[in-house]
C-alpha cells in the first residue's frame, strides 16, 4: 500500500487545502494521473499520482487543510496491473475545469500571507464610446490566515513534545501569534504549537494564557463547517484574557431563511487576506484628483498606431508608468515591513500588482519591472495577464512579488474609495472613473475637463502623510503631461 503525501508545492508553504477530488475510492489510476486539486496561498494545482494502482482510501476530504508531508490517500499498487495509460488517465480527469489561479506566494514565517487583493482594469471614460473595461474591476482589499479559528483540518495532529524551533533557535510561529504573545507578555518558547511542524498559532497562545499552559486538543477531523477567520478581540485591561471570536447566532424563527456554506477555497483566501491587512498595517487615506484631458487626447492620437501594432491601449499602462516613476522619487512607498525581523525592506525594483475579478474570485497578477517597459509593452502585458487570470492559467510566480498595487473601480463608476493595502506592500492606489466636469482653469475660465479621483491608502508606519501627498502630486504631474511622462528617465 502506497501513501500519497502532500508535497512541498512552493517554498515556505506548510499546508494546503483539498479543493476537489478528481478520482473516487476504488478507481483504477495511472501514473501521473491527477488525483485532486490542492490550493496553497491562492494558487491551485492538480496533484498527480506518484504510482499506478487502485485508490484504496482518501484520507482527506474536500475542504480539509492538510500539512505538508501528511498522507492524503492510500494507493494499492498491486491493483495496477490493468491500470489505464497516462493518456487515458488525463482523459479520465477531463471536464473538471481549469485550475483557478489565486493571489501571491506565502512569505517565510507566515501562514498563507500574501499581498492585498486589489483590482485593476480598463479605466471607464463615459465620454469615450470605446471605453468598455478590459475586465471587471472594483476595490477589494487582499491575507494572513489566523490559524485555528474555526478552521477544519484533515486529521488530528498530536502536540509536539516541545515548542518547535528553527535551526537558529527562533520559535516557529505565525505573526499574529507573535504579536499576541508580546501583548500578553508571554514567552513563546513556553508555548506548544499545534500547527504544521509545531508552528505556534493564535489558539495555542490563547490556550497557554487561559488554561495554565494547557496544550489545545487537536481539531476533530470532521468538523461540520468552517467559520470565518477573525482576529481575536483583546480586553483593554493589562494582562486580561482575550475575548474569543464571536459566534453568529441565527435569530429565532429565521432558521429556514438562512443557508450556511463552508468558507473554502478562494473566498477563504480572500477573507484571510483581509485579516492580514487589518492586523499588519496602520491604514491611512489621502485623496486627490487629476485632470486627464491631455492624456485622453494623447491616447486618441496614438490609438490607431497601437491598433496597428496589435495593442489594445487603455489608460492603465500610462498609470503604471507614472506610478513607477513616482515610486522612484518617493521610495518609502515602495517598501515593506518584515514583522519577523522588525526591519524595513527598501526595494530598488518596481513590480506593480493589478487585480482581476474572475468567476472563482479575485486574483492579483503582477507586472514585473514596470520601469523598464514601454507603454505598448505594458498594454500587451495587461491584456495577457487579465485574459489568463480569467482562464485560470496564471503561474505562481506571476502572482507574487508586488512592491505596490493599483486597484481600479472606475468600471462601476465609484466616486472614490478607501482601498485595503495589499500586504506586504506599503501602499495601494485606487483609480476611478473618468468623468467630464466643469472646472476653473488657470485663466479663471470655466471649462469642461476629464477628471478622475485618486485614493492612496498607505501604511503610516512606513510612509509619512506629507510624502504620500507628494507622491500623489508627482503621479498627477506626469498623468497631466503625457509628453513629459514619455520623456521620464527610468
């Protein structure tokens, strides 16, 4: 009997969620035939069979979260004599649909932490008949998973004999657990972890504080439902016990008018990302507006040239280019904060994330090295990434490594927004619909202009308000003068 173990699907990923089984118990399977779909950090992959044989037993159910190297199935190799060929195995799995691509790879010392789910699309200009969106977009905002809060696991895991530690002696723990331990003045080396590889979770810290160092019992393997991950509320009194997450209770008499579904897959990843942004940023907002009349006219002049080159030219490439130039001038907005080492990471590269709304949920592909690419290059990449995101064909490295994010809700006409930061980025820029409005020009004349609001959310730990405002002014300066933008040294 061969055990099928969950492999390390990406660096620092410690667990995965079984989204869907592609074979049933008793089915004859071929070597490399897809067994199930596994989601890790917003990337979904098909796990192939390491041997040919008969699937004897599935050890993890759909929706279960399984640790890396844990067994998920048993295959009887003796029953594989008449197993179908690899080609037949692929055909047997047909019809299950494409794998769904989801946001950025987990960082070390974090459990499923990624960047803010943001969204970007073709800016909507109500005065332009050709201003339909490249893809759906609205403001959302991307994921620390607070482990153990209503989460179901595939199989109980015994608590380790002692707190898990890395070779350098540092205790393995999720950032939320570290922060909570600091607030409660607890020594993490005394807390036993129940997570993968003995990693300390929030619930482990709560149990240590509230139950006299008791180790939490393993989660039963067949919990009926998943509850929404939520940050634990803390009492203001020093040394007071944290209040456990609030459980929703149905009002009496309305039970038949409600439906409960497990928080799984993309929606769980998005929910976790919201918690990450809430826990690990001090979010502040600045709003400004930009006159895009010259950019609208410039795009109209070069639109035919773009079409001849096979490029669908929206306003987004210009915004990406202006943002990259402004980030170079104001580098604090192109940084991150490493919670584990308490260090600010300054980045000398410019990777801008945009978000795409797909049928499976929100995902954020990243345009790499924006400062080195032309407007036409960026336009091609925007179209390509948006299309493959919709088809669920993005690769893991295309969803990771953003240094700044842009979210566009212009396609639905919102006036302005307060975007949630795409952790671990320091800031996110919200762009909105282009609308014709009457303004007073520099000669005190009332004129009609193409105006758009900008909403910049930034982490006030890393970025001062004055620098955030100057960054917006630089973006505005470049967008209002597209000829100057084309001459900008990058």
